[in-house]
C-alpha cells in the first residue's frame, strides 16, 4: 500500500461520514414528510452539498503526486473534509418525534452558519492546492469557480430575500451541473 492510498483511506472515512450524515438527514426528512413543510431551499442546498462532496473526493486523486511526509500538509488536506462533516450538521435539521418542521424557516435560521462554513470550506479546499506540482500553471483556472461560488454565497449572507436565495441556489446547482459535464476535476473543489 502506498502512502497516498494509506492517507486516502483515512480521508475517505471522513468524506463517507459527511455523505452518510447528509443522506441520513434526507432519510429522516423523508420519514417525517407529513410533518415537514417548504423543503425547497434546504433540498436544493443539500443537493449542492452532495455535488461538492463528490467533487472534493474526486479532486483528491491529483494529490498522489505529493509526497506526504509531514503532519501539517496532511492536516491541511484533511481540514476541508472535516468542514464538510460540520456543514452537514448545520444544514440538516434535528427532527423530534411528532414535531412539525418548517424547513425554510430552519434554512433561514441557519443560513449564516452554513454559508460562512461554505466559505471556510472553499478556502481550506484551495489552501492545499499549492502542494500540487502544476499549481503555478493552473492556479487561475482553479480559482475562477471558487471565486464565483464564493461571491454568490457571500451575497446570501447579507439577504433574507427568499427569491434571491432561490435564484442563487439554482444558479449554483446549474453551474456545478454544467461544470461537472464539461470540465475535468482539478484540485479539491474541482470547479
């Protein structure tokens, strides 16, 4: 087993935990479907988060070129997947027995936590890119999507306008769908 394979086993567990938490949250909401209302924004951003998790995991492949011999780069490599786990905890509501839940209200109550953590995640995911041997040649391409997504998310921090939240959610989902069908994965945010 190579060093990269060993490290990827560890990172895979963290990413799998994030995905499992998100999917279990979906399962709980589906089971409680008669007690939940207005799921649109929460559903859209949770699908977006699943996209991001998948992209992020695929982006790890490039890092096999890096020789992990020190703990600090490994922690940097692991920081973004840990943030993904925390993002799922913020986004997914706690459902109590026989409790009705307005998912849009939950979304607006937690949106600032969620979007601040998304920005931190994007920064952490990009922070390990300088470890890649082709970083000097690819940094601009790697940053373009991150800046675009970050700008839309920052805007959402400062508004409670429902329509703007829906428009930017659909924009981000469309952007990730388009990018995933055209551009090969590069780095840990892959867009």
